[in-house]
C-alpha cells in the first residue's frame, strides 16, 4: 500500500509503540520502502531478520484457515502482499522468510496450507532452488512452484508464449551494458529485476541510449520491442488480471496519457470519465472480455502453471491481447477510496473470495 506524507506521523507512532524488535524493524522496512528509501528499508529488513524470520501479518481470533507464505529478502515488489487479498476473509497469515539458501527451516509455524509468494529475480535463483527442494517434500498442501515463478522472467515469458496466435508478448532479451553498444534502436529498456516502471524508457536513437546509460549504471538490462496499445483517443490502457486457480479475475484498468501506464501515475481519481470506463470494463469483464480473450488467458494460465499469478495486459491496435508481465508477487487490493471508486469493492471481493476458496479447496482435497 502506498501512503502519503500526511500518514507518516501515524505510521511512525505505530512503530514507536511496537515492543517486539523484530516487528519494529519490519514495520520500519515497510514505511521506508513505501517512501522509496530502498537502501535504508533493506537495512531495516536485515535487522528484522537478525531477530527472526517469521512474521504474523493477520491474526483473527478463530481463523477458518491458517496460511503460510514462503517469502524472501527484497523490496515489497519481491513478495506477494497477500494480506491485502485475505484481509477480511478470516485467514491467519504468516510469512516465513528464506533469507539465503542455507536457511534453517526449524521455525516454520504450524499452518494448513503454504504458498510461494517470493517473486522471480535473477539474484535469488539459489533461494528458489532451496525452496523447491522443501516444497516437493512439504507435509501440507503447497501452492505455486519455483519453475512457474522463474518462467515469469520477461525473456522466458516471451519464449514460453510467443507462438500463441491470439497473444502478443513483447519480444524481449537480456543484454549486458557492453552488448547494448551493438543494438540498433528503437527499443524499450529497463534494468533487470526492476518493477513499477522504474528506469523503464523508450530508446529511439543512439544518442538517447548514451544519455540513458549515463544516468543508469546497471550491468544488465531487458531490451524489448515497443507494442503500440494506444487507441484513437491517443490514450494508453493497461489492465491487471489475477489468475487464481488458473481462472481470470479483473483487478483494475488504468488509463494514461503516457505509454508507461502505472495506475497511481494515471491519476484515475482526477477523471470521472476514466473511472466510468474502468467501471464498465470491470463489470463487463466476465461476459464481454472473457468471451473474446478467455480461452487465451486459460492457455496462459496452464503454460505458466502457477496457482496464483498476476498479469498486466493491454489490447494492441490490431485487437490482440498483449501480455506485458506475469508476477506472483504483484499487488491486488481494495484500498481505493470508496467514495471515488464505489464499484471496486464488489468486484475485488470476487477475486478475494476466489482466492480463499482456492485455499480451502486445496486443503480439503489433501485431507480427502
């Protein structure tokens, strides 16, 4: 969740009143991460891990089901924020952080079902391999798997889905800083392991590439083709879909003047017309959108083969579904102001209920 500066005193007061040092440092991590102070936030997270690696996010008095999220180190974009998904679902939610591949698993809390919430990152392959070894011998139902998570890497996602006739995935490859010198624009570029449009730019000349590299000092990048998803009104649209138990649920539609479409930056709250379009899109998703693109989404779900993953999509000018990203660590939520977005809660609760139903069903199946 993103907070404003006005929220800071309340947040820091909550931290000050926290007596448990592990929880205190984890809360500081969340606060400073929210305000884009990544380096300091990660230090707070590391301090939290010195005290323990298990944190309880939700603790209803009599939970219907106890869920354990297997998480890892990193910024908030690296781990699925499932507390927003099950907040009102009477679910106990614990996070078990695997800090490195030598992690002890002795402190795993009791639970009914586990889910891998740690997202894909090139720097965390060893941790995912460690988690996968545990998953295959886990004594409880375990949702998601490391192989499917790794398929969400932008270049692997392209290779996995490039032959689907109804789908466009931007052609993507990895490139070192040195290899970029041999590539001819135009193309899109971003550092590997970044999210939310961070340092994501459109390069149309060698001069622009030189300028970009002078400002960004990463050693490895994703280079991809640009897919024009604007409409005749010259606005760009991107929508988020959660695949829950391999079934699609709409989560939002962002409409922006900028080709890099990010929901918060789109300022949907300032445009009634944009919100009306989002409402119509979300309400007609099951009947109209899925009638045209539902089969394609089901194919995507089965190829990635994750129980829970979030997609960012658009529609090309030619009318094909465009898949920009698949991420099991992405955020779906119902935190938008209801007086501005009165349609959101009803629709988002369908996704939240489906997620809880998936948990219960998988737990019941394991008992049977």
